[in-house]
């Protein structure tokens, strides 16, 4: 019976993977398309930066990593993250190392600064404990730049200009800030429209700071359907809808401001090539087959993370969410593949990461 169910799962998933692979290059070893890849983000991209922090936002224990070669590394999923997938498509034959442990010449192929619980706003996620906000991640990048200059000298700036940078921030500014009125004031101070404006204004300055540090090829990830996360549904209810509509509506207000932001940055910053990846659209229009199972794959504790060492679901291919917040590897594969090579014209604006790398 288990074998039949697993085969049936592949029968559902394989058509999706075929559509991806027919529009995307295969993972191959060889020279990467860009010299390095730098990653900024939250738990969707964290690959170990939170492991040694005093925080509830950790994933360095089973059943996280059950399908990952190195097992529980700190990735908040069963296998690869979307940025792992993107790194593979870019031609890197090694995983981009977390800032917490990257050393020596490893930094020349890039660094992952992402931190679970982190946000655009410095206070975001503070109830979880330590986390590395986007401002702090940018400070960490200055440390990396200093090390790169020590190795490459006067060639460092030109080298960094050629790299790919991805930034995926904002989810926690809603989940672990705006929609926690008992902890944060933002939900009382701002309407959803005002809060989106406040976030975008700060985000704009942070992206300009990243540009001033040498970033020229930057992909900005839009927020996904965080109102469909099982823990958010459990917390707020859906009022007969499929998801928590007030959260997804607020997220859309933020996402709607990202295209104009990309246009403004490209227009006003010399040689800037910013682009927007529409993860919300990919979630709603591109992953209907993965809604077969909307419950969590692992057993979760209060707060939405997996209970340590509990056995997760056996057919992970049919689950969109691994824990109460984070997608399974199959969803990350779709996100990463379509961020790299757009399957629909709406997936990326003005171009996907493949074209960004070729510029």
C-alpha cells in the first residue's frame, strides 16, 4: 500500500517537474555562470546561521533535513531550500556556506547570510530570541567584502559586481510583527497600506546600501502565501476561506510595491539590474497539484516548528508545508526553478535569474 501511494505521488508530481525541466537547464558540474552568489533572507533561506544563536528559530535537529545529504544542517525543510536550487542552476557544485561557518576561499563563491526570524525591521522576531536582521546581514557582508579584498586586492570590486544577489525578506515583518498585536505596536499604528509603505521605504534604503557595497545583479523575492501557512490558519482561522485572507491581502499590498521599487532602483542607480520574483503568483497559480495535503508533514510544537526526532509523513512529495510555516523540498524546487527560468511571464519582472546572470 505504501509503495502504491508513493508511486501515485510521483505520478502527480512528475508532470510538474517535466514542465520545469523543459524550461530550465539541468544541474551540471562546470564553471558557474557567475563568480559568486550572495543570499539574504529569513528561515526560507537560512542554512545554519541560527544554529548557535539563543533563539527558538532553529532547525538543526531531526526531522529537518531528512531528505538532505548532510541531514539536519539548519535548513527549515526536509531537503533543499529554494536558494540551494538556484545555486545549482547557476552552476555551483557546492552549497553556498552560511556566514556563521564560511571560511577561507569558500567566501569567493558566495555567502548565505539568511537568518530564521529575521525581518526588514530590526525588532521583527524579537520574541523568538536572537536573529540576524537584514540590517545586520548587510553589516556581515561588509566583513565578507573586507576578506574578499584581502584575497583579490584591487580586483575585488569588479568581482563583486558580477555576482548574483538574492534578497527574500518581509515574511516575518508580518508573521512575527504586524500580526502579533500582543507583542508589537505596528498593527495598532499602521493600516495594512501604511505598513506596506513603511516597509518598502526601509527596504528601499537597505537595497541601496547593498548596491553601494557592490551589488549590481539583485533578485528580490516577493512574499508567498503566508496566510496559508498551517500555523497561521490555526492561529487566526479562515472564516470559511482556504487561507487567512487578511494576511494574504496585506502581503499583496507589500508585493504590489516591489515592481515599482525595482523600476525606481534600475532607473536611478547606474548599472543596476534589479529584478522581482513573484513567489505569491507562483504559489497560487503554479502549485495547485501540491494542495493535495495542506496539513504539516512533521508533528509541530507550539510556534509551528517540528517536534524533535518525531517521524514525519512518509509521502513528503504531496505536502506543501513541512512544518507550520515552511515549504517542503518539492515546493522549494518549483520556486527555485521558476525563479531561475520563468515558466510564466508573470513569474519574474523584468527578467528571471538566468537572464540576470547572463547580463
